[in-house]
C-alpha cells in the first residue's frame, strides 16, 4: 500500500526511524470523535528527529462527522483528516485484514495517527502508509487479542 510519492519535501522533525516508546496497550477515547470512550489499542512513537506520533487501532465502527473530518484520496485509497482540539493533525484509514482464523472477527480495523501541525501532508501520509503496512504484518500473524502489537520501529520514507 503506497499512499504518496517519493517527491515530497520532508519535515525535519519527523525523520529517520520512529521508535515505539509507549504501548501497545488497551485504551479508551479517540481524537476528533467528540467526548468518547471508544475502545482502542494505543501506542506512541518518537522519531529520531524528535517528533511524537500517537497511534490507535480500532475495531469499532466509526462515524466521521463531515463538519470535523475531510475525506481525501491517497493513492486511490480513502483517508480521513481532521485537526484535534490541541491543533494536532489526525489521519485515519480503514482496512480489512486477512486475520488468522482465531481472530477472524477482528478483521476490520481503523488505524489513526496524530502528528504535530507543522508536519507536511505528504509526510503524514508516508508515515501512515509505512505504519499501517508494518502493523498489518504483525496483526495478521497474531493468534490471540493480547498478541496484537504495533511494530517496534517504523522507517520514515524519504530519509
């Protein structure tokens, strides 16, 4: 899955490799969905450039309020974009994963990332692409819910 081309200008703060510094842990509440307690698994990455990226994986059906969310196309895939109350960019993509039989009921996922407002759209989409590709690999290998985990590292494209 490729969401953007390589000709994008990259922000210095989100560079190199992003390392998982918190998570994968169960949590509740998602940005840009009003006050909520939507269950999710969460994590937080820190890039070698110093930028922080919060991530969520959700199996609940989400309703995207068009007054908050903008639908965008990225490499023929639909993604959603919003700006959170704390002015961070929030990006979402829905995926159907070929889960193992033991977790077949958990095949529909929405992956959400939250990044600083000064990160370019191209870099946000590149990180989302790399994060989802690596996460899909780990999720589709899991036999139990407690085995679901975000990757320890995500290579940030273009660096």
